[in-house]
């Protein structure tokens, strides 16, 4: 998981998309599929956390500037 902390959001998304594509193809042996799935879950969490952090930063910036509070509904954030 420390490896994800060093990569950018875009790099993590690319890796996640690659994992999803490989798993959807169905040609991955079971053990490798489980490892890839676990890695995908970790990358997904990293990306989600990164987006949440960015949302908090935007909210703070907009609030500090006297703008109305920025908010994404759960539906929009998916």
C-alpha cells in the first residue's frame, strides 16, 4: 500500500483500469486473479481517498474565499 502513496492519482487510475481489463478478460489464473483483485481494491481506496482529500481542499478554499460550500452528492462522486 505504501507504493500507492508514491504514485499520482492518474497513475493509480491507469493501474486500476489495467487490472480491471485483465480480470474482465477472464484469462488470469485464480491465484493471480485474487492478488490482482486485492491490488485493485487497494488502488480503488487510494483513488477514493485522494478524491475526498481534493474535495476537502476545494471546500476549504471556496469557504475561505467567501464562496458557498462545495459539495458532491454520493451519486455524483461515483
